[in-house]
């Protein structure tokens, strides 16, 4: 199933339409998650048709920036959304949490706490997305050092769900 899933932080669908279509043609995902579409949710259905998907979902009503598209070949059940994630089950077999995390570590703490509630489910779980943080400074190049507390929070979250 994971070979049929694509997450893309496109930072605006308008200027990325041709690139996205080319990726979809080559990769043929059954599930597409787009972060930062920079489009109003009223355009979601239009994009669904343009990208040739059968269904779609957005966390825009919660203030989020994630769009999820899927084909009828897979059954998608949305479990929960927030302004930082959409969590769903694919074919009653695989739990997916698609994440576009906030930039401040205090807001990300709400995300980590919210996602931990899914750890009790007895099924494979994939957490995919843009976490807007790193585990340690060795994971990046250049720029200012990251806040140690934010990296510790992220590392702790990973250890708890691992």
C-alpha cells in the first residue's frame, strides 16, 4: 500500500500543476496528500477531477493546510482531523496520519499529544508529512541552530510511537 501513497508539500498548487500531473502519471498513487495547496477548499472538488481522483478531503475547516485525494480502488475512512493533521485508515489495514505541523514548538506539542491517542490501535501506522522540526542539528545544513526543547519534544514523540 505504501508504494501507492504520495505526500507532497507543494507550497501552492497553481504554479505546480504541471509538475504534479507529471509525478502522478509516473507514480500512479492511489492516495495523494498535498500540503500547503494555497487554494480555497471550494476548489477541492475541481482539483479532484483535474487530478483524476474519485474522492477528496480537506482539513481546511479546522484551519489546516492538507488535502487528501484517493481513488475508488482504496477505501478511506477519516478518523480525525485538526489544523495540523488528518488521520485515516486505508482498507481497514493501515493507519495514516498526514501531518503539516505548525512552526512553533508549543503548537506542535498539541499535535504530538493528539497523535499519541492513536498508538492504542492495533494496526500498522504511518506518520508522514512536514513536521517543521528536526531531531538534532545534524539533520540540517546552515541557518540558525534550532531550539533544543523543540528537537527534544520531537525525539520524545518518535520514541513513544516507535
